[in-house]
C-alpha cells in the first residue's frame, strides 16, 4: 500500500507545536542553532564577507584625506602657536629681542594675521627699533585688529607723534 506523502514546503505542523526554525534569508530548514539570528551556514558566511557599501568607502576616503591635510599643516600651526606664547612671555619679561624673533616666526606662518603683525610691531617699538615698528604697524593700521591691540597701536602712534612734535 502506497502512502501519499506531502511534498509541499514548508511542511504543515500540527496545531500547538512550535514550527521548526528556518533561515530568515533563504527559508532553508538547516539553521545554525548557536546564534540568535536564524540563518543557515551559507547565508551567514555570505553576510559576514559582503563588501563595504560604496558610500562608506567614500566617507572613509574623505576622512582620510582630511586627516592627511590636517597632519600636513599641524606642525606649522603648532610651532606658530608655541612661538606666539613664547613671544608673549618674552614681552612680559621685557626681553624684546627674543619676542621679536618669536613673533617673526608667527608672522612667517600667518602673514595675514593682524594680531601677530601688531604684536611684532609693538615688540619692535618697545625694543627701540622705531622705524621698523612704524613700517609694520602702518600695515596693521587699517586692518581689523582686536580692540585691546588696536588701542596699544594707537598709543604707540600718539607717542611717536609727540616725540616728532606733530599734532
């Protein structure tokens, strides 16, 4: 006597029985039981070795380029910021020749910085090199400098006018 077997997939389960787990991706009944997500061996290997999306590769490349750019410019900016701080310390210690050397290092890195150029001119003036101070501070005169530095530059020009007898 032949028995008619059901060849339908998935097989019907009796009422109240838990269905056997199947792969979430391909619906294969051979699921790896030790993992939380029910996947078969082939689907799990495919999911673990798939390539990175193109957008993620592009973002990583842009971040890498930004890091290269920052790494290229970082030593110069770090040296300039250290030189600026050393110049301020030298000015406080009234060592204007050292302050001039430090501020020249800053101006070599940031030639368009009105604050650095003004500090260099003020160091020249306080160091007794009035001609160079006038030349450098003349370039800062029309640029936007911070208020405190602008007041110091104006005080230098007033003092120079008094010495020269100009009203």
